[in-house]
């Protein structure tokens, strides 16, 4: 069983409560737009997987890929910052779905929290919304969930407060 804290679009602001909300997590996954100083804080806290976003500079882009694909337990995971969502995937994501769909697809960028199942590709999509203060979102959010074998379960949306 792997407990995951999922966050995105921090834009250089990391709310201290994230460390409390993710204290029981085994890993933290960041879906891009880290912004300055966020990476080091998260890496010092828990094992970190992530992708760079469109606002990230060379330092982050040189450490994290644009797309990351890996296996967590028995679940194939695909993460990218700008990826869309079921019915509206970015073209590069859609091509990958046509040849080798993951069981879990994670994206950020939109600042819109979404957890939805794509029946066509048999894939769960998650976007944790935005945890930072920059953007048009009204409430800062993140997600906590569990992968146990092939099961994705115990999904919790956490609101961090107003932007």
C-alpha cells in the first residue's frame, strides 16, 4: 500500500499545512508549476516525483521531465503538467492513450480540481487543482489517496483555504 500526496501549481508558494496533510503519505507527487523554492522543501520532506510546468525555470526543467510514466504498485501512472482531461486530452497525451493507456493519468495547469474516470480508456484522471496563491482559482486544493495493488482508493480532497 502506497499513500500519496498529490499537489500542483504551487507557483513558489508552499502552505505549511501541506506538511501536516501529507505527514502520513509515503510519497509526494507534484504535477508541475513548482515555482522557486518548493522543490527543496518537498524533497527534504518526502520522496518526490514530479514534472515541470510552463512557469518553471531551467533549474526545475533540468531536474524534472515534461512527462513521467512509472508503475506505482500495480498501477501504470502517467503525469504531465498540460494534459487535459477525459474528452479533451492534449494531442500528445491522446496519442499515448491510443497506443498504451495508463490506469492513472495526472495533470495540473488548469487550476481546476478534477477526479474523474475515463470509461473509454479505463483510466482514472486526477488534477489536484492549485495549491499556490497565483491564478484565478478561489480555493487552494490538493489530493491525498492510496494505491493498493491495482486499487486506487481513499481519495480525499483537501482545501487549504482561499487564494
